[in-house]
């Protein structure tokens, strides 16, 4: 499932740049205030008309049409007040100032509207490109996969984005249903590139590798090959880059097999109670395989009975915090959810997560939910 794009931030999204942008928005109004102070005090030694004429043009640079109109209206009000106070009505210079202010205001509003329309068009184009990229990189999980009913969800922490450093996939193979979910260290385009390399290796290896350990080793090898390309990633990502991942398989029989490489464990919901499928042997994330002293990995098996519900998720879910620095209680939230289908269950879970963080996610969120159906193919709930 694709989560709709949230509203994009104003220009200058960083904290420091955001402050500068707000200050720039205040400049036209500060100029109008200074003109008013100069005209109504004995310090009236300068001709202030050109300053007021410039306020709509300055407002058009940082504000939209409404802000430009507000700045122009304020300039007109100040001009009327100063002309009345100085008893300058009838002076040709006053009417020249009003005419110049009118012309500059009309030009500024028109320019601001054209710039806003152009920006909206460019933003829509970027969103269409992001949507197409997501469909290629993070395509939705099919609603039915063999004996499973499934749903997926992705929510980028960065407002206006649709893809990031989290990854997921679920595919039906001759070995059973195979799934992966992972989280790339870092953000931005390098994280997206690493996620694409891991997903590409997974989609290929699941069809010919009979062991899950070998599947995840192919993913790690692809990640290393991609990082070895000169200029592909920066120096920090090359030295410290890694990907936490979980690969799961639902073969014939009521079991689920899991290989966990430093990722939050899947959660199994059975009879209203949640159980974390902890690995028997903790292993480091992909990219840190040299720290494995023993075998290259272990495959753990857990009972996965008809009616059970399995959730694979990234740490953007269980580590999400509210303003009081309280973690999102994922197991309790799953237990409290009404018995619905996988898609509606994920929707409600996402809504609870957004409410908990007050729409201020600190990390990307990816989830895959699968239900084990009974032998007849229907849900055993």
C-alpha cells in the first residue's frame, strides 16, 4: 500500500534556513513600520516614498500572492496616513508615489502568482516521478500469496517524500512465500541506492537459492558490490554503512522460517496475544558480516498456524516517540486492534502511530502484514 504524500514544507526546510526564511518574510513589514516611525517623529529627514514602493516587490520574493497583497495594502495604508499627517494632499509627488505603488503591486502579485503556479507544476512533476520510482522499488505486496493474505505499507519520515531507506518485498516461489524487510543506515539518495541493490539481489536469489541464509548472503554481496563502485557512496557510508534486515519464509506446513540480521524481530499475533520471534543467535546487520565468528547465519523456525497474524516492520515503528519521549507500544497496539483484514489492520495501526507521534515521524516506516489462512483458503478467525 502506498501512503499519500504529506504536505511539503516551505522553502529552506532546515532549521537554520527556516529561521532565515521567516526573517526574510518580515522584511517588507519591517520597512513599512520604519517608514511609519520616521514620518511620525522629528527624525523625518528622508523622503520615504521609494521605500514603500519597494515593499510589494520584496514580499513577492518570499511570499505568495496573499502575502504580496497584504504588503501592498500595508504600504497603501502607511502612505495615506503619512500624507494626511504631513498635510501633503494636493502635492504631485504624493500622487506619483501612489501610482508607482499601484503599478509595482500589480506586477508583484502577477509575478508571485506565476512563480507559485510554476512551483506547483514542478512539484507535481517531482511527485509523479517519485510515485513511479516507488512502484519500481517498493511495489505493493499482493493481497493474496498462496496460503497467506497480505498487505504492505510505507511512510517516509521526510515530508513530501515517498521513498527512503526502508525496503520490503514479498514473493511466491517454489520454496514458499519469501519476504524481506530492512532498514538502510542513513537517508537520502545513497540510502535509496543501497535499498535498490538489496531488493534487486533478493528478487533474484529467492527463485534459485533453497536456503534463506544463502538468500540474505546474496543481498549482502550485492550491497558490497554497489558500495565498491567509485563515487557511488560517500566515505562515511562506505566505512559505516550497513542494512538491518529480516528474511522470512512460509513453506508448506504451519511454520515460518526467519533469518534475522540485526533487525527488530517479527511479531506474531495469536489469540489476541503478541509474541516477538527472537533469533536464537543474534547476528550483525548486512555489511558487517566480517564480525560473524561462527557459521554465516542461522534459520529459526516458529509455529505459524491458521488464524495467526505476522507483522514484519522497521524500527521506525517500535522506536517512534511522542513529545514526552515515550516509545510507541507496538505489541499493545496490535493486541488492541479490532479483528480486520490485513489492509485495514495496517491502516489503523498507521493511524495510531501517527497520532502517537503527532505526525512528527523521526524515521521511515515500513510494514508487511500476513495472515495464515486455513486449508480451505479462508481466514481461520
